[in-house]
C-alpha cells in the first residue's frame, strides 16, 4: 500500500528532497483556505471617482500556499460595460502549473445581461480560486462606487477566513448576517414608508379639519361626487369641505368623496335639503358631524327666516318694512318712534347689538312731521316731512350716524319707494299731493312720470329698476314675498300684527 511521510534530513547515502507541493500539502492539513483575519486585511474598496478596485495589504492561504500584499494596496482596473450590466469578480488565483507557479489577484469578467450573474470560480487541475468580492459594473458608466462592491471574504463557500485545526463554518455566520442586514434594511424601508404614509394621512386629515377642502362636484343632482388630492381614507369628525355644485340639488342630496361612502348633505339644523336648495355655481361649506355633512352658517346662498325683536321705543309701523340689509353678517333695520329715527343693528342670530339715534339737522323753527329711515349697504338715508315748509328732506348718514349731506324738494307729501343703485346712487319714487303723480328721483336728477312704471328710462341716466320681481322664500313653508335687491343681496322685511309675549312680531326674510 503506497505510503508517504516527511520531512527528514538527508544523509550522505540517502538524500531526502521534497517538492513544494509536499510542503503545501503538509501545511494544508493545519490551515484552511481563506484570508487571514478579514476586516481591514485584503479589503476591497473603491474611491468612487474611477473604475479601480483597491485591495489593502493582508494575507491569504490557498491549499498550503501563502499570499500577501504588503506596503501598499494592489490596484485592479475594471473594464467598462457597454449596453448591459455585468458582474465581475475580484479573486485570488492559485496556479501551480510550471509556467506560472504563483498566486495573483485578478479581475474575472462576467457576461453582460439584463440580470447578470457572477462568473464561476475555477477549482480544478492546477487552478484554485478564492473570491474576494463581486463588483456590479453598470452599463455606460466609468465609475465604480463602494455600493457596487459585494464583499465575499466571509463567505466560506467562495473564500472564508483562515482557521487552524478546527474549521469554523463562516458561511452560516455570513448567511445569518446577510439575513439580519436584509431584515433591518427591509424593516427600515417598510417602516419608513408606513410612517411616511401614516403621517401624510394624519397630516392631510388634520389639514382638512383645520382648513376645509375645495372641489367642484360631478355626479347627479341627488348624488354629488368629488375627488380630493391627497385623497382621504376616512372622514373624521369635523372634516370640512367647500363644494361648488355643478347642478342645482335634488331632494335629499348626498356627497361622495373619492372611494368613501356617500354622506347626506343637510342644513345647519340637520334637516335634509329640498330640491333646488343648493344652487349650481355657488360655494357651500360643510362639516362632518356624526354621520352627516352639516352646512356651516353663512355658506353659499339660501334663504332663512327668523323673528327680530322690536325695541321698546319703536312701533311696528315705524319700521322700514320694505328693506333689511346685511352688512358684515349683521342686519341693519330703520325704526322710528314718532319723529325720532334710530338705526337698529341685529346680529345673525336676531339679537339687538346696536341702537343708534339718527338726528336730522333742522333749521330754527322747523319740526319733523314724520320720518322714515332707510339703511343701505353703504349709507343710512333719513327721509322726513318738514313743517312748516311742506317739504321732504333727504339726509345721508354713514353707519355711525355722522351726517354727510342732504337734498330737499317742495310739494312732496308721500314717499312711495326707495332703492339704492350700485351701492352709491339713491333712487326715490315719491307721490305728490297736488297732481297725484309719481316722481322718480335719482341723486341730483329728476324724471317725471304720469303713472307707476315698472322701470324708468332716460337717455342720460340709463335704466333704473324701481321694482324687482324677485322673491325670497320663507323657511320651509315656501311662502314668497317681493324682494328688494341690494347689490348682490336680496332682502325683505315684513311686519305682522300678531303678538308674542305681548310684543309685536317683525319677521326678516333674508337671502344672501
């Protein structure tokens, strides 16, 4: 049976010579293949400024043969990839063939492909390869970065660390480490994505509560739909939205936001809207309250009614029953008690918050027979019959009661109607006692008529509408009353002889 032993000294008659492979075989029994220590030794790095790989000083062991880099790193150049990516390998190759007899650091090129794979290591015949690293070579790039390098020194299948006597399976460690790193990377990525998504959702929902969304509707008259960006996934309490209907609503309309369930649209009191209540092209603000979207006070158009209390000093007949004016969410109404005129201010809830005395300027010996106060959007007009001159005096005041100017006309015994044109020009229709005719007065202009026209025309003055055939609807009952236009607002005051708690009733029907 073949036997071999060694190593022994030579004698004069017995020369003992041993080839290098015997020593390599001998040391291979004590030291496994791989790199010494790893870490900073034989560490593959890239500068990120060129296509070079740098191998730091260190030692490796292959089949009993030793390899080392000393003093300075070895520089290996990577050839560029053309149309497709490629994976190259940085290897240490042992070649025991007679012409070579060495271990060298080499670059082994992979094949370009859409999904490239690293080249196979050679471990047969005179050649044995250890893989130090894989390098991803990007197509059309002349730069290698550290991110393109996959360190394989700890992979026992292709390299591993040098071990003496007892072999430690570092492949298992490497696999566990890779799995751990992958889980950390995945967890970090997923958590970040989830966190970003959740924060965005929460931020968006909070934004929609703090600041209502805005959208024009589509869908049908009874089933409005809108899309929002970013799209909410839930509708929290207080969620706000301003919609502009594309058509007048039908009865009991709903609103569907994105893929969420439709929500009923209701007025501020929680009552379903009747057909035509929400008008096309008008903005309406809603808030999510419970399972409904409730209208926010003052949003959009619409009609409402309520009882305005009569001040103790005033009588019902002393109110200007043809006009009520919205000014900055307050209701202005003119009232009188005998010859004293007052501007009464109500808030939107119908509570008196102001009671201003309007003092008509009088000359010596003049008295006021009767006075009517007409508030408008910009001014307050006081119209009084003055004795003993038998005149009608018209004074202009601001809303603070400060006198601005006045005009006066003879033989005007009865005021028929007043209106304000474009918030500036005062139009009066006055019935005279002598001829029983109607006069249309604009500020500083006079036009005569023999009957009651629907409108008056002058080549100099254009069209003046004395009566507008518009209506304001009483809340829920849909009774209608003639309305007067003030700029873009229609308003109506009406009186009632009924009593509540012993006081007269004044109902304001206001359309904004």
